[in-house]
DNA sequence: TGACACTATGTCAGATATGACATACTATCT
DNA sequence: AGATAGTATGTCATATCTGACATAGTGTCA
C-alpha cells in the first residue's frame, strides 16, 4: 500500500469529498488522502487567520516557503507528520486536529477547524 | 524541529500523558508524540480484537512483523502516515481516528477507540 | 526439558520526505 | 509600464522512514 498507489493528482481542486473511489484507490487510501487535504486546509486557514505569509510561517517551522506551499497544496510529498506538527506549532490542540480529521463526510459549518 | 529532538525514549511505558515536558521537548513535540502513542495503542487494540498476530497483520499491510511491533511500541522510526494507514486498513474510520487522537487529557473510558 | 507461536529489538539497502534553492506566476501598488 | 510581496512549482542532496532479515526474548504446552 506504500508506494504504488498515491495518485499525484490528489491535490487539484476537488469538490469536497470527491476523491473517493476516483481511480483505483482503496477506501483506506482515499480516506487517508482526504484526511491530509483536511489538514492542509486547516493549515492555510490558521496561517491566514494569523496574518502570516508562507515565508514567515516557514521561518517559524524552520522550513522553507516552498514546503509550506506544498503543504497547503496537499502535495503528495508532504507527510502527515509534517502537517500535524506544523498545525501544532500554529497553536492547534489535539482536539482541533481531531475536529479537522473527523471525516469530511459530516462537516456542517464552513469552518474547517 | 525535524530531526534534533525526537527522544528515542518516547516508547518506554509512560503513565498516561506523562511524556509532556519531560526533557527539553516543546509542547508541540510532546503533543505529537502523545498522539502517535495513542494511535499505537489503538492499533494494538484493533489487531488483538480481531485475533490477528503481528505476522498476519503485517501480511495484510504488505509490511513485516518487525515493523508492526515497532508501530505498536511507539518506535520513533514509525511515521504517523504509517500508523494511520494501518489503522484504516484495520477498518478504523476517520471518526475513530479523531477519537483516538483527541488528546489523552480527556480520556474517560478504558477503551482507546 | 524441548518445541512451538508470538513478540521485541537491531541492522541495513532501498524508498520517500525534507529544506533549500531557483524560477515562474499572480496580484496590487505608483 | 516597472516594482514589490506573496504564492506556486520543479529539482536536488541529504535526512528520515520502510520492509526485510536475523536474532533474542516470552509464554505455553507436552
């Protein structure tokens, strides 16, 4: 399950939740991708809410602007670990992360957490 | 934040939630580690509940018994991506993961999700 | 005791992720 | 128009993760 799958397309602008069973992805793969996309959105929200540029955030994360861009774009080269630790550094709590993750299925308000 | 920190000790048997501020870890690092430990426990629970050996699970994950052992031990060499996708393959939903993640702080019942 | 099934721990070559860099694209100013 | 600030995208060396293997530890049964 590790390498072969993982469509490089994952990023492009999907209507919410539509990644499921698009191409040969297993349900598990699809859910994982959607979780990462949810975290991506959450990251961009938090960053913007704080009025930070990608550059400024990158500095705080000891990373680079390009990686922040990729994180926010849901680039497949970005790990969940990186997304999560970035969110934590932006002040998110584990409860916040749980909220962001808890399935796109049920989302109600327009706020991504 | 990437490499330098990340104590190799993270695994040893901590009393619930005690990893916080143990050595020089930032709050964010501590939370991340606890999240991973929560996922570890969840993985073992699910596997055992299904009556699978690490070997059998490994086969389903296309991985190896040793990696499963490390996952369950909270070994620092295990990524969150691996933990999460393993849990998904064991049938966990994103809601389940959210529950597992949502902070050890507030856990009430003995069931780890 | 030995034999067996399961789990833990160490190591390593190969696979992936990472930060850094360059460069391109998009505003929004004057 | 140019200039500036922010963002996107591609590449690459190095760091980290991964599956596989070996081997050791643990329990249980006869």
